[in-house]
C-alpha cells in the first residue's frame, strides 16, 4: 500500500495536469472576438401606449424609434415579442440598437393566461402583435406624430424565446408581416405543420450535449420539441429559411441584465465555455439589420453574412426558393 503523503501528491499532480489540459482546450475553443456597442444606442426615443382591444382587454405597447430622423424619413416597422414572463424593457439594448438603424420597433407587453400551454397559446399572443399593428395603423390615420413616419407596407416581426415562435405565428396569420426572426425559441403553431409563408430567420444555440446519449430516436410532440424536430419541419416546409446555429450561446444573453454577468458566467465566457453577452448582442444586432434590411428595405450593407457566417462559433444553413 502506498504511503498517504505520496498518494496525495500524486493526486494533486494529476489534478493539475487535467486542469491544464482543460484550460488549453478551452482557450483553443474560445469564440472569436466580436466588436459591438457596450451601451444602448443613443438618439433613440421610447414611448409607451395603452389601448383597449375590440374585446375590451387593456393592451400596452412600447415603441422605440430614432429621434434624429429627417422629416421626410419613413421607418420600416418591426413588431417584437419578448420571452415568456419578460417585458420589452429588459431588451432595451438590442431594441434601441435596431431602432437607431432606421426602424420603428413596436413591442407588445403580453398577458399570459394560466394555465399556460406552449402549443395552444402561440396564436393568441400572435394576435397581440397584430393588434399592436392595428393600433399603430389607427394612430397614423389620426396623424399622431409618433406613428406618422411608420411605413406600414414594410413590416417584420421578431422575438426572443417563446416570443420568437409568436413572431413566426404572426407571419402565418397576417400577410402584412413580410419577414420573421426567431431568437432561440422553440417553434410551435401553424408554421411547424404548414411552413412559414414569409422568409424566416432562426438564431439558435447548438443542441445540448445530452442529446448525444438518447437511447431512442426523438419523437414529434405537439407541445414539446425534441432534438429540433419542430425547426426541421419548418425548415423543410418553408420556401425561405436562414438558420444560424451558435456555439456557447446562453439563452438569456439577449437581455440587458446579461451585460453585467456574475462571476460564474464571466469565468465561463473567459474560458470559451459561454459566449459573452456583448458578443451575443453585437451578433444579433448585425443579423437583425442584415435580414430585415434585405426583406424590408430590399438592400442591406451586410448581405454577405446571410450567405455565410463570419463567426467561427456559428454555422449558417439556408434555404432559398
């Protein structure tokens, strides 16, 4: 039997060696640097509006728009749906950044019923977005100065998490929605079965490593997505889809709170296990601008990223018909 002191030293040496190997591997896998704004965009104004729906429900919508626009400028419209139980305010950084690029962002504050069902609630929340668009149309007809510059013939929708599937559902419900973007949200609703009638962009994290150890092939479930079956169905049944798969993505990195992470997440980002939230914001803002620039403005200064991802931590699939 080996002496205790010798065993202890051997264990320590082995532990140090393993940690060194892991550290080298992590540094080698570290995502490439992404430059992006550290603060929300300036020269953007935000207003809140409340109205009663035709059914008598009280609705609230936050509107972001560039404050320094010219009198003759018109603004394409982007409807935004936040993640479940989140408010638009927690996304101020990303929403103000895209507004600064010449968009009006209309973000509805959803009301979530109890009990909540992911498969059946997507349509009612999509109608929240469409009611927000109807409200903007009415206010423009009344010559409200906030809504007068809006170009209601150029409308897109996007959202985070469950809000992403709400955005896609809105495009299946109303032809006014010309393009939709889903930021890391499982797809439910009509687009899974029938495909999306408008161009769609999916920005998703890679599948968790546990998916490699499934004993049986994943099965389709209406109210739950396994191994991206829902997204693969949408991809197969839609004419135009972009699908960006991002390594090390933290699901909540799109919020403002993620820009001031705790010690654990800062360490994970430094070692390459997690994509830094500032990198996530910069990448997301760039793809929002490129995608909606193509389909709402017919031109974008950054169309190359819609052909191939420039990031070494992301892979782009696309299908154009």
